[in-house]
């Protein structure tokens, strides 16, 4: 989507992403790093982020074949793992664009074309995709029989490693170790995401760790790692400022009533841009050096801010997310969701600006 006249923009500090990767590397010394840039790098811009980090990571990963093609068309050369399920209609694209497939079901061995590289995915407790650990010997036999395909790795995914103290995360690691005991010749083993690699230093992180949210400045759970730098700041401006009287109501369903005479600012951003409606009457935004409450229900294209007695100029900068305003942790906690959803909800009509800071 072309943004010739955007109502808001996200400022993305590429240098922060590089520094975050370096800090994560320091915690998992000697491991390779796979950077997860699916969903447009969590709305940070997949091609731009990948270009920034290509020289400091070993692999990239995406959710779909189309996302992998976008990176190749953008000039990315590093190996790209596709987490998604291969199908007959996209099998040729793995070869054409030098993408590494994921095999997570026995049918995938017959779907992929000769010469396709792949990683095996085992489900050790996520309950999403992957072979059962009880299938490991069957899968090994299929891998040996299908030497027309090139097995380059094996992985699993933690379900509860977002925060420290999960016994189930340890149980999953034990299950995965049992699996890989039958695949000792596979050159690349990986399981740890940002949560596991930063919250569980005692775990075996195998040959490689994966980071998506971490390199963007956030832990994936409730635990806040202050040593990570959020890379994204979302800003807009006040397009209207007007008086409001005590008792006046604001927005759909009239969920907020003005407590005292004052001023109301209208911001041209809403749930059509990625501000969750669940944050209605909960969000606070930064104008100047002061936090002000968002009031009334968030609408598709606008939300309103109660300024109290402060009358700000029309056109004043408003920081919605990041920097000295609330960050994605705060949004997630108040909105009853996770940081991943907050970031990926930002829609294409929000423009992107990049710096090397």
C-alpha cells in the first residue's frame, strides 16, 4: 500500500535490532541465530529488517512461501526456512527461490520436488504442527528412503517458555532430546525461541536459536527484559482540538462522560490502523512530556484524547507507542493480549520510516 499522505507512521530504529541480536548472542554463546521475519517482520518491514541483519545472522525464517519469495525478490541471499505446510501448488517455488521447506507430516515427503532442502518439525507439546515423538523412527526411515530431498535440520517449538519457571518447558526439551537421539547425523538442531534462549539459560540450546520478537526489543511473555531495546515508535498528530463541557459524552455507545470542562483532541488513528478497540478508555498517549488518557470507544479511523485544561495546538505530535509513551508490553497488558498481536495488528496504511540509530 502506497502512503503518500499517511495519518501516522512508525519510526523503526534498525540499529536497535542489530544491538538486540548481539545481546541475545552474548547469552547463547556459540549458537547460530535464525531471525524470524514472518508477518512483515512483525510489521517492522521484512525486507528492510532482513537487509539490516543479514550479515549477523545465519538463517531467516518466514511463515509462508510468499513471504520467502518477497525476501528473495528483495535481494536476500541467506538461507530461508519456511515454517508453513508445503502444498502441491507451491512445491516448485521452494526450488525456484531456494527456500527450505518444513516437513511436519508424512505426506510432505511426496509433495516436495527433487532437490528440495527441508527441516523436520516435531511436536513436543505445542499441539500445532509436527510429527509426534513416537513417530521418530518412522520419520527417520522416510528421510533415508527419500534421499532425493535434502534434510538440513530438525526443530521443535516450546509452548510455555515465554516466562521463567515452566516445568513443561523442561519436559518438552527432554522429549526433543529423545527425538534427536535418532537423528544424530542431521547438521542443524534448533528449538529455543526468544523466550527459551533468554529465560532458560540452563537449557541445551542445541546448534541454533530463533529470535523474532527478541530482536525487535521484547520478550514474548510477561517478563520484561530491560536490556532489550524496542525498535518501533508509532506517532501521529492531533488533527482537531476543541472545548468539551462537563457531562458531554464521546464516541460510539457514549462510554465516556467528561468529568470537567476542558479540551478534547482527535487523533486520526483507529482500529483500522491497528489500535485495538479493547484499549478503549484504557490507553494513554504522550503529547509533549505528558501522558493523556484516550477516551470513548476507539473508532476505525480516529480516537479521542482528553486534555483536561491543557489546550494544545492543532498539529501537535502524539506518540502512541514506544519511546517515552507506553510500549507494546503496556498495550498488551491493558488490552488483554500479547505483544505479538499488538505489533502485527499495525496495518499497511501506517507508513514506515527507518533510521540507523
